């Protein structure tokens, strides 16, 4: 028998989708100073939504940051509290309200800031649909479903929703550490819904995340851009230097060339390798998700380990070079190459940054260029691993069986949510990732989507998890 | 004694600057489909200006082209005729009315499409001020000066003004070849004002230009952009492939690595090297122009030859990658790298393209990537060299002495104006480049400028050249 609160969710999907559409409409891009006001607008909208559901909301100011050369105010963190029954468990949930940049010119088929529902496939396209506005609203949907059906809420729910996750969660760590002594002191476990199933069919629980070190490498030469006819062949060109440097970072087959990185990775045991071999995943899943057949390996376990337990290095782009359509004959004066390294135990940003800096400086000096090199370590986060035997995971596993009828895979993930580690360290409680979306959702990419079924069933999953968690003794 | 028409130019500089300001205001960017209407507007404005000076104007339609995936109309070529006295020489002048792309976000200090005159330095900033709207208007100023002072015009002047020079002069060659049998049949010599002095002080005449081969190299992998956390370490990344490929094109010290290119370059003779050694030019000039000390050599002649008589390869940028401020963690799905090679005798686009394609395909196959490579040769033009002993050059040399009081250097240039060669081949007459602007004008770059004195004295130079040319027997 399905309970009333779950039936309410199924019967009210249009209203819940409308809630998501309203959230997607606010272009809360945290990495772009031009959209900073929208991040504030997003936080304000969320505060009202929570208060309408009788959640007590406290807004914490994070001060200022320097962005695109301007001093701008950081958007606030929202702390919510729903229920304070000392007989109930207290679960902390975290999510983020900010999104990655998006523009139709990047290749979106529709306006990224308008939720477009494909009636046939059930796919709901929009920036933030799956990362992470859909999952955040899932928690609100659960509260509303219990209220509308007069169902007793199984736990005390505490919420932490921020607006800077896509830009390194600037300012959040300090606040979480501070609140861990007061507001978050009585939390029994933490649940974060901000990742994805491995493929498109089977749910999973995630007990590990890679960390991140993001670098900006600037090569500067002339004072302003030059005509390649007039100056080509006479000066050292920053672009040439940058291409040579970046070609030394990683091989086309994915091997990181920065000395010392490989040595820091925890060695693979035979037992651990087995976990990847048995995982419910095929190359077809990843090929479907990428829309190509470009995996680095044909071995399923190797591919999964490439995502979950090994570091990787991706070149993202160049700021300052010619980047639009057409054929401009320019020698860019100063170019800023961006790349990042995904980190796994035992690689930390603090250890990686000096290795990268030393290596790039050495390689640059070999180029014999008169241009100037500057290396900046931008945001970063340590990798995280939790214990999947904890009751927090058992509760989520049972909830998954109730909603989806299968035992979820226990996975690690390739992405980075640095605050996961902060919660674990500050609260000393189990932290778990309970994904709502699918592996092909395209978070951070063009045409990001969340399937309607994942939004609706996922909302039920979050609710069932809270009910199951209530059954365990802390 | 300075003649009346020259005095008129000096006395009317405000009106002449205003004419330039009006031309700069029209953003006639030929390489961007969004600005195609502005190219038409620019041609229309120019036609009116010419007709107001009693120049007979004929507009030639060039048909359509494909730009940014759209079918768009090519802007027209304007042919002008001023005077048809069979006793006078007929000089053909050429210039272009289109400009390179420009935006404040590229680093301009002022709106690129508003002419801003610095009263102290006399520098006039604006896209197209020096390349090539200022020089084109110089010819109009000369006609007006003669009319206003009732001075007999020394030659029959024929004009060819196009709007596609910055995008490979698409469609022009065929028209020039066609017109060479009719309208341009009686031309005695050709003068093009679309280049620059070597430095900032001494005028020059130019008898050689480099050609150009522009390439677009596309590497495609996944169907859409991917999250580097979820997919980093699992797939072949197009950016990694592109950086490896482009690092194989040219060394940081400017050596082109494409096999076969070097072998095609005409060998340097001791006598030729001497020409560069005696040229009135110092490293300081180029350092001032680039605002840096980044020359590939400390030897003046080597630097000049790097610009004038050797090929060069410049990497311009990447379309499809992350290119703005901030730190986006994306794996771009398809990236299009742009580079071009400046050509010298005996390198032609037809010979270079197969060498580049073969080499890049070989290097790509060595990468072991599952991504897809596509190489396109975009616009190109052959190099050009003329005879600097022709009366056309002698007339310009005398005119320079009259206006500037010095014998100009005889130079070759690094840039590419493919139509120069077309005129020479189609008309079988001497073609000369007579620059108006300075070496530090920043054509194609941010904060492009033309000095007021170069505009005013340069207008006088164009006029004196016509008077001197009239003195020689064809």
C-alpha cells in the first residue's frame, strides 16, 4: 500500500514541475558577476518557498569576494529548520541554488533559463533542472506532501542551501564549522542530493567524491592584441607558449604528466577492483550519456575507475583568445588557459598546487620564450570517502527498494562537492549522497535535463529515506 | 610654396576628421553575419560621399556566401571614376570599407565604433580608423581639396572599394578580372593605401606582401559538452587532442614544424639581407609598437625578415571551448582551433593546404584518440612582390619627399591584401602600396588608432603622388 503523502506527490506533479520551472527561470550563475543579483533573487525566492511551508529560515551573510575584478557581495546561505521534537532523529540536508553558466550560443536547443518539458520523453530541459534545483525542491515537495496529507513528519529536518557551489562554495566552510557548534550540533546524519545515477536505469548511493584543483595559467606578451600579418614571425606569441605548456599536462589517453601526482594516489587492491567489475554498468551506458564511442578503455571496470578512483585532468578553455565564429587574424596579447584536476585519496589541493606550479614553471622556462607566465590555483576541494555500512546508507538503500524495487549500487563519484567533506569533518557524522537524476542529465553541459519520473519518484525517495532513517537508533 | 589644395586640407582638418568619424560609426564587420547589414550601409554611405564629389559610381553585386551557417548576400564592390581626359594618366586606387570584429569586452578603452580623438596626442581611436577607412577617405579628401580650390586634377582617377577584405575579399577576384577587360583596361598604375609605416616616424613604400592560409581544425567527441567531474578520466577529450595537435605546428621560437613549408621559401641572398640591415628601423620601434620586449631575435635584420620575407604561423583561438571569465568545469564536446600561416614567395595556399592537412592527419593518428578530426582551409591569398624601380614607386618617393622631407624606405610587409596580386596579374601594371598609418596603429587589435597628422599629411601625400605620377610617361 502506497502511503497518502506519496500518492499526493504523484497526483500533484504539475504543481511540483511548476515549482521547478519558477526556480529555473532565475539565472543564478554564481561564477559571473553580471548574474550576482540573480543569486540573491534565487535565495530570496527560496526563503519565501520555505517560509510558506512553515520552515524557520535563517539567512547568513558571507561577506564579499573579488569576481571578474570587482568587489561583489557573496549571496547568503539559508539555514532551515522544520520540527524540533527531541524524540526524533535530526537529518541535515544540503543543496545548492546556483548554476553553471549557460547560453543558447553554447549549443542549447532551447532557452536554458526556461524549463521546457518534452511531453513524449518526459525530459525537462533547463539549467539547474538536475544540478541542483530539482533535488533541492524535492525536499520542499516532501514537506508539502506531508502537510497536505496530515502525515506526521518522521524526523526533524535541518537544511543548508547555498548559492556558491559552482564557484567553490566560497565562504561556506567557515559558516558550517561555526554552526557545527550550535545549530548543527544535534544533527544525526547528513544527506546530500547533488549527484547522478551511474547510468539511466538503476539508482545508487554514493560514498565517495573526487576533489578538485582548478588552475588559471596566464601567458602575457605584448601590451595589446597584434595583427598576425604585421607581427607574426617577429614576436613570441603567448598562444604558442600556452599550447606547448598545456600539451605537457596530460596525454590524449588521459595520463596526467605532472610529476608526483600519480605517486600520491592510494594503490588499488584486488578486492577494490572487484567492486567495479560487478557494478551494474555497461559501456553502453556511458556511450549513451556522451552520445559517442570515445571511452578511454573498452574495459568497464577501467572506465568506472577512471571516473571514481583515479585523478583526471581536463582542459576547459582559453580566456583572451579569439573564440567566436569567423577567421580573425589576431595574435592575442594575453591568454588565460583554464584546466582542472579531479582529486582522489590521498591527493589534496594543497599538495597538488605546488606540484603543478613547479612543473609548469620548469616547462615554461624550457620554451625559451620572453613572455610572462602566471599560475593561479583557483577554487579547490579535497576528495571525500565515507563508510557505506553506516545506518544512513542502509536507510537510503531500503528507501530505494521501496520506491524503485531494486537494491542500489554503492558508488563513488567523479564530481566534486567540497562541502561534503566539510560536513563530515565538522559534524563527525555520516554523510551520504542520494542522487535524484540520471547519468545522462548533462549537468554543466548544454541541454541539461531532469527526467520527470526522476523528479517525482526522486521526491518520493527523499521522503522514504527520512521515514527509514527514523527507524534506526543513532 | 605649398599649393592651394594642400593648404585647404590643413585648414579643413575638422571636417575631414568628421568624415572619418561618420565612417567609423558604421560597424561594417564583414566576418560576422550579424553585421552584414552594416556592410551594406557602409557601401551606401560611401556611394553617397563619392557622388557628392561628382565621382561616377557603379555598384557591382557579388552574389551570396555561406557565413555562420547562413546564406547571406555579399556586400557590393564600388567602382568609381573621376575624370576621363585621354591626355592624362589613369591611376586606379583600391581600399576596403569593412573592418575586423571589435568589442569593448576585448579590451578597448573606448567604444570601438565611435572615433575618439585624444586632443593631446592627436591619436584618433576607432575600429577601421587606420584599416582602412582613414586611407580610403584620404582619396576623397584629395578630390574635395582640388574642387574647393579650383585646382585641376592631375590624373584620371579610378576607384575600387570593397567591403570583404577582412574576410578574404570573397567574390572580388572574378570581378577585377572581368573589369580588367573593360573599365580597368586603360589603367596605367595601381596604388593601394592599406598598410603601415615600419615604425612611427619614417614613411615607406611597399613592394611586397605576405600571403595567407587560414585553417580551422575541428576535433569532435561527445554529442554535447560534459561535466568534467562525471566524465573526466573516462573519455578522450577533444581539447586535449587539439592542444597536442597545435603544439606540433610551431615552436615557441617561431619555427614552423609542418614538413615541406621551409623548403618552398625562396633562399636568402647576401644582397637581400643587406636591404634589411640598412633599413631605418630599430628594435625599439617594434618594442614600442608591441608595448613589450618580446622579439624573437635581438638582430634587427632578423626581426624585419621575420615579418617580411619568411612565413609565420599564428594560433588565433578556439571556438567551442570555455572562453569567458570564471572557472567552468566543462569538457567541451567539439572544439574548432583556428590558425593561419603567412606566406612568402614561393609558398601558395594551394601548395600549403595539402602539406598542413597531411601533417595534421598524421599527427592526429599518432594521438590514439577516438575523437574525430576535420581540417578546413578557410580563406587564403598568394604572396605578392613588385618591382620598386617602376615610375609608380618613383612618383610616390618624390611625393613623400615633398610632404615629409625624407626619402621613404622600400619595404615588404607582413600582412596580406590578396587583391594586390589580383590587380597585378589581371592588369599587368605596376601595383604599389603607399601607407598612411604608423606601425603602432594596432590594426586588427584593440584600441586601433590613426594619428591625426598621418591622416592629414597622408591625405596630402596621396594627392602629391597623383601629381608626381602625372609627370612620368607611361
